[in-house]
C-alpha cells in the first residue's frame, strides 16, 4: 500500500512541476490576438499537400550492395548502367521502361537516350571483364574459390531470320526460333563469376573449356574443381580439363551403369541398401572397361597412374531416388503398352521397339532400367585420397546453385525475352543481367531472403515529404518487423 501511495504522490508532484514550467516559459509573452486573420492563419488546420514520395530505403540498400561489390568503380560511375541493373531487380522489363521504374521510386532517372549510350559504353568500355574482375575480388575476399559450378542454357528470339549469333539450334523447349547459348560459371554458393554467349547452333559441350580457361587466366587459380551436369560429359572435355591440371566432377549417364557395375552385379547381385556407394572406374572412351578385372571382387582404387585408360566413377543408391525412378518407369511402361496396343499414337516412346514391322514392348530394356533404378553416377579425376566419395557426391549436388542462378536470370531478372537484335546489344544485355544477378546473390546471402521478397518488403516503405503553409515536413516510414530484420542482417554482414 505504501509503495502505491508513494508512486501516485510522485506522479502528482511531477505533473505540478511540468505545469509550473510551462507557465514560466509562457510568462510575459502575452496572448496573440488572432481576430481578423484568415481561417487557416487563425488556427484552423491547413491543408497538407504531399510533395514527393521516395522509396529511399530500398534504393539505398540496392545502391549499397552495388557499391559494395565494386560495380560503381568497375563501370566508372556510369549512372545509366547502374539504373538498368537495379531497375531489373525491382521490376524486370525493357530498357525503355527503366526511367518509369526508377521514377516511381522517387529517384531521378536518366533519359532513355542516356541508357542506350550506357549500353554502347558497356561494349566499348569492356564493362563485362571489369565486372567479372570485381566479382572475382568479392569471392576471393571470402576465401573460397576451390570449386566452381558450370551450366548452359538457351535464350530464344522471336525473329524470322538468323544472323551470325542468333541461330536455330538444339532447344530443350523444342523451339525452332533463332537462339543464343549462354554459359554461366558460379562459385559454390551460386555467385556469378563468368558469363559467356555463343552461336545458337553451337554444341553445348564445346562451351565449357573456353569459359574455364578464361576464368583460370583471369583468376590465376591453379587448383580448381569444375562441377557440371552430364550434358558436359564428353571425352574431349574431360581430357582437356585433366590435361590443364583442373579437377572435374560431372554427372555420369545411366547408359554407363551396366558396364561400370558389371563386376559388382556379378559378385554382389543387384540389391542395394539406402546410401550405398560403389567407388569404381569407368572407361575414358567407349563403353567397355579394359582395366576392370571382372575376376577380382574388390573394386579398383582409381589413380591416373594405375588406370590411365579410365576415370574414377562413383555410383550411389538412394531409396528415395528408387521410389521416384520406379514411379517414372511405371508411367513410361504404361505409355509404351498403350502405344503397342494401338491406344496411343505411335511416336518416340521409351520401351517401344520394332520387330518384324510390329511395335512391341522392349521388355529387356524395361528390366534393365528397373535394375538400375535408384542409382546415380558421378565421374571425376580426383583420387579418393584427396576427395572421398561422399564429398564427390556432395560437391555435385551443389549444382542446384547454378541452376537457381539461371532460374533467377531467366525468370526473376527476365533475361528472356531479349529485346535486342544486334550482337553488341545482346552482349551488353547479358552484362546487365550478370551484374543484376551478382547484386541479387549478394543481398540474398547477406539477408537470408530472396531478392523478390526484399523488394516486396522494402518498396512500400516510402519517405514522404509534405507541404503545410509553405513549410516542408519529411515523414519517415514505419519499418515493419520483416524489413527491420533485413536491415539488421545487412548491418551484421557489414553493409
């Protein structure tokens, strides 16, 4: 009871002191006579006019990341190029729409003419090499450049005629439009290091060596492991990487499994346990191994000296993969049976073969595929003494980072469709996309959220300037909990 009374007594004394202070401040000032003044001057609320709104928080975060990566310095402070890059992160659209996107943030935009002059400077000033050098310095500063991931994709053009770059070639989407091939080399976290562009009818496997050699020369890296999917698995590629002193890990084609595991099947049968790994060898050329002694039960331990005609092959079995493969095979078997029965139109269908003019089920092929369900193979030139099988598999599985970077480029950052038609303009466009991908990856690593979510959270937080009776008042936005966490993470990361 005493504590409650004391508290109320203290509050009363404080209120009395505040009132006394106010009277002392007002003392001698008199009372202003407002009679005869206009209503607004007499004390009525003046109308407030919103003079400007600016998404300062979002723009400052993007500009900060751009500068932190050294891209301002790499492009000589080219404001037009910078606005093209950052606008692509906010709202991927054509270069014509960049001024609108930037202006809607309350930021002064450069003119369209300036933007296209920046694209020209991108080529004449060799921005790509300088941006790639900045990205390399960024990754080197983190101390992890031992493993790089590589993949290719195609970008098509809605054009009727081909030229020296835009050519009709193999398309995973089965398009017949002119296209270009784009190669992307990233670090193990998906941060871009190199981007390349080639004619649309070029073989994808032929893009790997030029990219790696260019990166190796730029970085001065001697010990480097390149990871790529089975599409890059060509005898020429692997020999070239090996002769250059580079390590590689690539996915193996399932067609190699029967020969690689022939001795294992003979000694152990085809029953596998979840997580089982078979570390063996695979022929460098051809499908038949001349160095695997079928009469020896134990698998050979690969080294370049002991098995000069082979590479190291790692095969792993997963029960989850087995269930997925088996489901796929059952669907393919059902389609094949429907084709054989005449219930479906005959076309290139797996497990359908022709015998004496009749279409029949390829039962041997189906049985062989089911025998291999659940297996995944990897080919490498790294000895087990340097990298255990588990690390080989784990390194290959990092490929999802480069695949995600491609998805970000093609969808989130809208590398496609391409609204340019000349060789230089296409190359400049891809340089813009690479720079945007670098900023996006950098912010994603620092904040733990995707670039789309970061923009969605920060863009509505606008700094508003209001005019009242000729006075300018700037109101800051109330930061949401998510936005504050993003900013905290950036501060923790040192931005």
